[in-house]
C-alpha cells in the first residue's frame, strides 16, 4: 500500500516510514499540511498527526475523506480524537506505539474498506437482478416457512427482504448441498437459514429436512406443490415462468421464456428464425401467452 505520513516530528516520521517499508509499503513524508496538500499523489492510507504545531489538519481529512485516515495522537481529547473522527478519520493510535499495532490497524481498515466495496457491488448486482420481482406488501411472517413459487428469484428476493426487515444475517444453505443439514446445526444463533431447492430432495430426505427445521429460523423454497402440515407456507407466482435448473421445461414454457426474454433484443424476423417458426406463428404465440411487445 502507498502511505502518506503527515508528521512534523521528522525523526518519528522517518522511523515509522522505515518500519512500514520493511513490511512492503511505500511511504511519503510531509512535515506540513500545505506540503502534503500540494502533492498530487494518490494514497491508500493517511497517517495524520493531530499535534501539528500551529497547523490546521482538517484540510487533510477533507482531501482524503475517501481513504483510510488514521490519527497519530500524543494525548486524547475532543480536539485530537473526537472531532477529527466525526469529520471522517477512521481511527487513532496513541504515541508512542508499537509498529505491529499500527500494521494491525492498517490491515483491519484496508480489509474493512475492501469488504464494504464488495458488499456494495453485490447489493447493486442483487438489486438489478431482482428489480422486476414483486414481493407481498407484508413480508413479516413466522419461521420456519416454505415459499412455493414457479420462479426461484421470487423466493430469493423474499428471503433477503425478510432478513433485512428483521435486521438479521442470512445464511445460504441450498438443499442441493448434501451437507446443508449439518451446516444448519452449526449456524450462528442470530442467523436465518435460507435453504432453497426443496424439490431436489428425495422423499425420505424431505421428511428428515422437515424434522430438522421444526422450530428453527429457516426459509425454504420449492418449485413443486407443497401441502405438508405443520409448516407454514406462502405462494409467490410469477407471470413469466423462467428457467429453473432443477426442472425440464415444456416446449410451450421454453418458447414463452425465449419470447419474453429476447423480444426486446432481436427483431421479429430474427427471433422467429431462431425459434424455427414463422413471424405469423410468433405473433400468434404472443397472443396465446399474453405477451405484449414493448414499443
């Protein structure tokens, strides 16, 4: 990582930089705020002294607010710690400190920042994938519960939405994994287990699964009929039946899927050719399936 050190005690700054270089980092040192601001470099971490005599260090926090800012303080007060943290710094370390403790903080916040970025990516991707999925107005329910659906994304969206509503972490334990019930036994007490793909189980496995989740905080789902007593269920049916990797579609369902997904990407001439039917047949199938082409 590239690290900026803003510290007017030059010997201390050079000592810190030398040790950080030994750990594989690259460091730049500046004794004044103005010199640091004048430099156009990009940094992963900023080590900022809050005891810069006669200098306002807040412009450094403002300039590098999107990076990891660790305060180096001689004493703890509102001026040296509380207010800078409120302004955007992530943490502080009190002088004198062990270089190992500084490295631990740097690695911790670097990992934290990376994980936040990954979470943002996954949340944006998930929201995009689920943008056309409609959920019930009221999603709160008692657990365990079985979601009956013809479209797996409906169940996925419901499980994530319920966990978010309850402000509880969700663990994904698909039933196609032979070790799913074993993992359920080791799950953290505050987690909700999401265990889809009930339709992949054999009859004897279904019985064992239902016994295992009795009284547990579990959301399961199936694309088959489900009428078991003792387990609450909710039905979520999509207008547009989409591929499920655990089933074989009928010819009609396959053609409906292709028309619905690709009619906005290909002209009718090309789409009908790919389906091996005439444009008239394509029009008739749209009418039959109730699919309306967007203009």
